């Protein structure tokens, strides 16, 4: 069906206020195909279109938009226009969406189209003319269907357009020039005001707040004209009133406006999609870093927390015993004061800015179950770290970073290691409390999934690692697979299926190997596999660093390629530069090292002294180069990765970092980490690296969520047997009759006056149809300590009527 279009003539002389584009740049890019993506610029587009990321129009980063536009590119810039018959790459790079829509779509309401009547290219005039959609009562080519009724997004942004850009009016060319001069003078004055603010008023002690802390108030006297965005070299004002200079040589920019707190227009780097754009997993690479030791306290990541208590009769070795020691330390404020001081200072907003400036686009954040609640005698500080995870979401949004939420510590412990909360035994899907603890863990996964699936969170928290490093050999692969499917079902129940509806569900391979997970859950919507390839904990060697130059390539490259093809998205959730287990408390508090032959419980011979490995101040130029070579080989072999960790805290005993190969931050400062992670591409000279794309169903496209019934039947939940305990029906279990502890959202001081802005923080629960209660104890039944280890179950298990957990049932796949 053809449509007649009115071709704009020069005599029309109807203009809108011009969109603030770099017109000269635009003329160069609009009619010439941008270069095809190279190794340093992975495509964000489909295979049919080249990547314009390096030639994207540059919008002003501060002061250049009309008041109310709300972000570096206005929220209301619609998708690009194109002829009905010939789709083309983005004709308007200013658009924030990477979609391709026909000329009959109301998504074509690009403000840019208003200004294109004066082009000297007739073809462009013809293709744009008549397709601009603004008036909600306008109809599509005589079809008498009001545009305002066609989509929610159109009406949502219409107010922003009308508030920001003046109504159309006839202007003479002379008036246009006059108003352009006036506008330039106004921008100059605004720049002077901002300069005075940052150089005069701020030095006199003024402050501003972007507060994400509930109840925080904005200090009186704060100027209203505060910059809300900026690129490399811009000044950033933090919530405590301090300033720092944003350093990002990769074209990234920050954005924060307290009147528009859920704006997702920031961009980490020019090659990384903005948060309001689609990250093409399998094509766009994950360059990530962990924030270890922050919200889950690990001895070797944050030794200063543990060192004050080393002289205690029982020195703390994990967060359980650390919490007990801090609670008794009333002289220094007790648990709440000491631990919250750590949360406030160990990782700050400046770290998020620096991570983006280092060329990284993801952060993996370990979070413990006590972010939600604790029960009985569990000594952890409940709920407080959640406030700082909310800050992390805000800071990630501000700097264009995406988050992988890593459920790092489960009740009872999923692996018995210190970073699971308590050093000792495995009590999830293992032992007499294995069933009860996994029920409780699934409850917390459900709560977290509901929160991060909310519209204002899901564009930042894009991956949910449902369990960190479960001990697969102890639990058993079959039960681990059953558990993963049940957890996946919880995540999809919270968010639904299809790209953009909630996070990827990430499964750790459980130390069973990637090949054991090939073809697991075919049809699963946005499932990812996580592996943690460390050399440090294997057989120790006296080999020098230069001999490891190609080790990651041969050890990991082919396996990752195979898993990307056989399973889907596969990422290294943790890895480091360490090739030995040297470093203060890398194995745990006072547990020694394999390298020096004094590791507790080991009989391995001494290889040598750890002093040369730990003494990073004495690293030679050659050693730093060898470390960088190893880092690049690891990055290239793993393809999608999260380094462990961003920061190793200083030891108060030694006065410095004592596990240097584990700190990305220190490596950047000292010159052994690449300043641009893209420089690692090709380091392994891999002839066949996985280049994508992933299958459509693996990324939320056609067929997503359609897991065959035969597959779900083979992984029915609950399991019949629990490792080292016996029949699940004879073990303590919980019942879903409690009150669900939903997670709180941040509050902001802004007015939310930007028309069309998303300002509601939600209620923490995305799916109102999920009304099941929380897993709680049955009054008539007996329970053991959740961290018990080996023991016989209570006998009798329950008084009165016999209490059995349900028999295994086929878990239905989420509906598409």
C-alpha cells in the first residue's frame, strides 16, 4: 500500500527551534556508510548494518540542550526514519533506540525530522517529509486512528517535546540569525554561572545532594543550575558535596539529574551501548570487574577489617566471626558503626567513575543473603549492605555501567568457604538442613528477582548470578541442575520472557567443567554460564611469569568457544593475574600458602618464597610487561569476563596491598593492566573466536522460554534425595506461609518535574500475581542449626500429623 507524502518546499518557511546537533559532522555521516566495525569497535547492530558507534553524532554534554531535555540526548528522540522500501542504517544517530521501524510507526517522532526541511538533499527531504508524528490527534495517512492511542511511549514523550521545543512558527532568515546569536550568548552566560559555581561558591563550602539514602534532604542554599552531565575532564559533584574530575578518554559520559533519577542515558564508552540501548550479548563483549570485599567481607580483599582482631582468643576468619568480633568492639562503635564505615569508604562513587574510565562496562557485585534478613542467632548485620547496593545501582546508572548481581552467600553456605559467610561445611542441598536451606535460598532469589526486574532497575542490573560457586561435586550435578531450573523459573516468573524483561540468569558451572553443561535447558530465555578459571589454586610451579604468556590461550580459549556454541552466553565471572597462591590470606586467615609449603592440611613441598610475588614495589619493567601480557591473553581467551577484583585494600600491618596480582586498580596505577581492554583482542591469535550472534532464543528472541517438557521433567523439583542426608521427605523443610520481606527502594529529593520521566521507585515487587508466602518454619516441626554440617535429622521430625514435602513435580516452563 503506497502513501502519498507532502514534500517540504523551501517556500514553506516553517521551522522549529533547531536540535543541538553537530551539523557539520552530521552531513558527513548521514549519507556515507560508517565504516564496518573493527576489532576495537564491536557492532551493536544486526549483521546487516555497519556500526556507526565511532561516527555517532556528538551532542553537547553540558549546557547545550534546552531546559527540560533531560539528558545528553533527549529521551523523546524517536527511532530513525527511512523509506518504506529501503531500510538504512540510522539516519538520525541522535536517536536513543537502535531499532528499525517503518515509516508508519509513531516511533518515528524524531524531533530531528522537524529541522530537516532545509536539507539540500532532495531524496532525504522526500523520505523524511510527512512522517513526523507529534499531534496525538493526527492520523496515519487517512486511517483515522489517533496517533496518541497507538503507543504509550508516544504520549509519554509528547509533553517533553512541547515543554522543550517551541511551537512551529514562521521565521525570516534574519530572525533565525538573531535568535541564534541570542542563544549563543545565553549558553556563554550559563557557562560562566557554572564556572562561578564550581570555582567560587563550592570553595566556600556549599554542597549538593543526589541522595539515594532514604530520608536524606537536600541542603538549603544549593544552586539549581548544577551540571547534570559531562564527559572527559568534567567536574562531578557527589552527594557529600565533594568534587572530582571525571577522566574517561573513551568517549563515555556521566549523567545524573535528581529530577530524573532513573534516566538511563549515560554511556560508559563510545563502543558500549548506552543503558537505554540493547547490549548485544555474544557480539558486544563484557569487560567487567568484581567489587569483592565490599558488601561481602573477605579477609584477603579487605584485610584491614580483620587485622584489629587478630589477637582475639579466636581470630575472625569469615564474616560470621568478624561480625561477632565487631559486635563486641563497643569502644569503636560496635558492628553497625564499624561495618557501615567500611561500606561507605571501601568502594565509593569515584570507583564507579574510574571503572568506566578504565574501559570497563560491567561490575559484578557480590551480595549476601543478609542484605535481606537474618534469622535466629545469625550474627550478620542485616539489611545495611542493601542500602549500599542501591547506591551501586545509582552510581552504575550515572556512569553507564551494567551490573551482574552475584548472590554470593547463601544460608548454611553453598561451598563451606569463608566468602560464603561462614567457613566450614556445605549445607545447601547437602546434609540434614540441605532441603530447608535451599528452600530459603530460593526465597531470597525470588525476592531479589522481583526487585531487579522492575522497569527502573532492569536496564542497569542485567545479569543475576543466582549462586556463587556451589560445590557441585558435593551437591551432585543432578540436584544442582534441578535447583538451577527452579531458580530460573523464579526469575522468569518475576520478569516474564523476552529481551528487556528482567535479567539474564547466570549459572555457575559448580566446578564440574563447562562441557558438563552443554545443551542444558535448551530454549531457556537468556541463560548464561559462569566459570571461574584460576591458576592460583592449582599445582604450584617455580616457573617465572614470562613462561605464562600463552597459558590462558591454550587452557581456556577453545573451551570458551565451545561453550558459547553448545550452551550460549558463557562468561568468566572471576579470574586474576595470580599464577601462585601467594598473597596475604588468599587462602584464608593464617592458612598459609601452597607455594611456601605451609598451607593448612596440605603436604605439598615448598616451591619458594612469596616475597618476590607480593613485593610489587620492586617489580621490574619486564615483570610488569609480563603481567600485562598474561592479562591480555586471559581477556582474549575468556572473551566475556569479570576480573577479581577491582580493589584489594591495604593491610594495616604492612601498610600496603599484599595481594597485588588480584587488584585491577593497582595494576592500572602501576602499569601492568592494559589501559584499554580492547587492546587484548587478538592476543591469543585464535583463528576461530566466537563472534556471535547467539541464537535468537538465547537472547530473548523467537522461541525464548520454550524449554521442552521432556527437559523440565528430567529436572523436576523438589529433588528426591539430598546428598549426605537421604530422602528429602525425611528432612526438615519450610512452608510458604510467612510474610515476604520485600526490598526497599531509594528515595530522591528531586521533584520529578521532567514530563514523561520515570520517577516512581516501585514497591520492590514486579509481579503482583506472585502472592505466595515466604518460606518459614512449621510450628510443629523440629529444626537443626542451618550451619550444622553432618548430623542426624530430628526424630520425630514433626509432631501431630505427618509432614511431608511435596513429591517432585514437573516445573512448567514460563509462558512466552
